[in-house]
């Protein structure tokens, strides 16, 4: 049995805390904060994500059971459900959004040389959404159907490493194709989408950014070929 440092603290050692402090200072996250710092809040939510906690009460209960180990986890304050709820409500979300983007950049560098399913040196992204059902009695603002509430989670996934590079939460009624208006295409990269994103004006914007897209056609899709390139129907590798 390992009797040294906690596994949680070993994991957080890989986080660039100097960059996290820069994000906090950028938005004055700890201004007039006496005890429960932005780092304490982040570590509590980090713990909740790793251990699949389902509520603030669940987070509070688990951490209070191990209160003697909180200091070794990097958490310097007492954990209270109301304190955590207030921090999640009032702290500037841009602190954690900026830090997440920095972590994504580091993760992409780590996976940059990973083998891909096809011989492709450029970046490849998959864009899709999922609908998350919610209870209208608890979330009256999330109107989706007459008796059903929901939000949509739109995700752009870097296929080399399965790293989410863009996440947007919208109401359940927003059509998927509208998310293309918020994306800034990366020149030279490939975007893989399903037929729900078929909109010629928006796809042409990807072309203008010198990027490429792969998309499925709808059954009623009408098109006309303007020109084509000649191809060698007997390439050398078939004759060898």
C-alpha cells in the first residue's frame, strides 16, 4: 500500500499552477476573498469530476469525510455546500475557461505525434451535439417541449487524442448548424460533420479559411458538378 502522497495531489502536480494564477489575476478572481479561494473552488470541482460526484451535497459529504487529508490535496479552506454554490454562481467563469484552453494546448502538444487512423499530418476535428434532458420543474428556463426541458451540448473534438477544443451549451431548440457561426476554422485542418450541418453559406466560410470539411449529403440533395480533375485510373501501386 502506498503511504506517501495522495493520488489526487500527484495528478494535480501536472497542472501548470503558475498559469492558473495568471488567469485568476487577470480577472481579479480572489479580490475580497478571505478564505475559499479560486484554487480551492477549482480543486473541489476537479475532485467532483474525477470521482463522479452528482451534487454539491455529494461533494461536501465526500470531502468532509476526509477533512484531515484536505490540506494534502491542496485545499486550504473548509468545505461547505453553500460556500461552494456561491462561488460557482459569482466567480468569473472566464478564469476557468482560459485555464481550460491552456490545458487543451498542452494536451494537443502531448498527442501531436500520436498515430492516426489515416496518413494525415493536419488536424482533424469532429463536430456534433448531444441533447441533455432536464426537468422543467427544476430548470424552468430550459424549455424544449411542452412537458420537457433540455439543453444542447455542442462539442468540437480533436480526433488526435480525443481532446475537446470547443464546447458550447445552448437551449435545446437551437439547430446544430448555427454553431458553425461561432467556430473559427483552423487553416489546413479537416472538419468532419453529419448532415445536420449542411448549409452551403456556412460551409463556404470554412473554405474561405483554407480549411476542409467532410459531410454527409441529404437524400434530397441536388447538385451539379462544375469541373473535375483527371485521375490516373491505373496508379503504380495497383500494377506492382
